[in-house]
C-alpha cells in the first residue's frame, strides 16, 4: 500500500526553534507550525483512520519551486514543457524533508526513525508544490509488513460488530447496577432498615 499526497504552495523547510526572551523557553517558529498543521491535515485525509505503521518505510519527495521571474522566456517555456532545471536555492532539501517527516509522525508511522530509505529533489516548475510518496519496505524474505494487533482485530471484527459488543457490555453493566440497588432496597425493608416513621 502506497500513500501519495501533494502539499500545494511554495516548499517550506523546517525552521529552527525560536527562543522566548522573556521565559527562555524554546518554541517552534509560527510559519513552520502553521505549515506542519496543514500537512498533518492532508496526511490524515489520505491515510485515513487506523494505527500508524510499525514497519520500515521508504519516502520519495519532489519539491517544485516557482520559476524566477527574471529568467528568459525560453528558459521558462522549456521548464513548463518538461525540461528539468534543478533548484539549488533555499530552503534546504533536508529541511523540507524534516517538516514532512515530522508531520507524518503518529499518523503514517510511529516515529520518523522508521524511514530507512529516502530520496528527494528540488526543481523549478509550476505550480509550486511538494509531492510525496510513502511506501512500506519489505523485509529480507519479501514478506509484507507485520500488522499490529489492533489492525488484526479491526480486520476480524467489523466496526458494526465492535459497536454492538460495546452496547451489550454497557447494557449488562447497567442491568447489574439496577439489580444491586433492588437487592439493597429489598434487604433494607426485610430487616427493618427502611425509613422510620
């Protein structure tokens, strides 16, 4: 199962933490935090509900930056017609990757340490965007990633069945509580424990 998504807009790299001069604490810069929230929203929409992968993963990333307005028209036309011109300017490629990786934490994978293979490139083009593809890496025997216990439970028990079971447990607990109250009231009346008049 591969996951592919596109983050529209100019590529943004992970910014360095800022220091609050009053409290002395470190915090993420506002631009990075905003873009990371947007990427998380996109990733959740593509990955859907479910537990993060626990297997090694491979990620491929392409960052497309705007063609400089000062470039000659023939260069712009060549790029728009499919020619590749790499972007060696800011932001740094590893910072772009870091922002995407951090946004995928706890959604696609549990930790970005699971990224064992990655490839990225920066080029000029239109529109500005970051294209991402994530895929699980097969083990030495070529077997697919081992699913987590939670994933196995969901496959064996459809969601409707899980809801039904929860409702049954709730009803049994409610009935047991009512029976306990009734037994208490009966015992109080039998042994003269009721209200005295």
